[in-house]
C-alpha cells in the first residue's frame, strides 16, 4: 500500500481517540513497514530500551480481524485493505507474518498488474496499481487523481447512481482485486480472507465480476472449498485495535516483563 493509505487508515481512530492510550500501553503509529513500539508503561513505571516491531496499519487491521474480528478463530487469515493500493497480509495464529526485516505483508506489490507499469515502490506491474482510484481513473481515461481514495469514492457513487462507464470501471477493478485475492489464496491457502477499506464497496458494487474472477483464479483443488471472502468487522478501528493487541503482546513478553522486573528492583533498592 502507498503511504497516503496509512495516513487515512489511522485518521478516524486518532480523531476519536486522541493520544491513542490503551490501558497503560502507549502506542505510536508511523506509516509504511518496520514500525516500532516504545515508551510503554506498566504499573506506573516507564520501561524504556526495548522496541517491539508492530507493523503497518493494514497489517495491524489484519491482526485485529484475526483476533477479535471477522476472522476470529481462523488459524490462517489473509487480510486485504484497499485504500491507495492494497495492504494487509497473512496472520497465522493471531500473529502477522512480517518477514526477516519487518517488511513482509506488502501484498500490493507482487506483479499481478500490467506489465511495464511502474509502481512508486520501484517495482513494475504491481497489483497495487490495479485495485484503487488510480486504476479507476485509467479505466475512465481521467487524469491521475490527487486523492485516489476520494476519487474512488466518487466513482463508486457514480456507479451506484447508474453511470455505465463508472460501473464498468468498478467491475474491472473489482475483477483485478479478485484475481490477486485468488493468487494470494493459492499462495497462502488461508482459512478465510477478510476485505477492508475500499475493497468492501468495490466488491459489493460488482459482486458478479468479483466472484467470477476469484473462482477463475483459484487452483482447481481450491474450488470445492474456496477460502471464504468476507468483510472486515473492525473497519476504521482495525489498525488501533491491532496495535493494541500487538502492543500488549509485547508488553507481556518475557523480555518486557524482565525489563520491568529489573527496573522495579533498581527503584526498590535505591
Ligand atoms: Zn509496487
């Protein structure tokens, strides 16, 4: 996913809960991958010095879905959040697969897109470019939108009002979304797939296009029991809920508790 998506994904949660304090865990968000959590509080003591990898907002939303949302109970859950591009990733047993350096889960950047089309990430033919407002604009022969998210919303509105060109563009994007979803399902064999952000109205506006492309993209052995694709439950609160869950994991880890014990022992002995 592209950086504006992260900003947008977090905006509602921040607006409603300035400071983002969850219990006594301080959470700090930043966009893109390789995030960090620091300055957490436990029983009134500030424990510093350890940093826990958290993830980007789409990945965190996936954690929230797998823990307490639409994918709760699923061992292997694939989360796909469309905003500007698509983010998310695989969550196994409630934990995101983030790779060797924390950069895993960039589901928008396999080359499921148009050959030769250059992505801002530096790669070519990324799926990211096919599933959002940028793709809708290309299909409608409009200029690249300054705000692809708002542009996508406007095209969805036009499609809903019966504009055939808008509806056709939405169907193309929904099919592209479904093809990539099928590819990732073939790759990861998830129990369930959760859609989030613009993926939800895109599929809803072009259900047939989505279902046809999803089925066609699945390997034959998946078709008897294709991974269910359902809408996310947490929506605007997903990233914050996921951050809280991962933050609490870190806070209650052996390393963090050992830090707290050491600090408490030092303060008690001084
Ligand atoms: Zn890319």
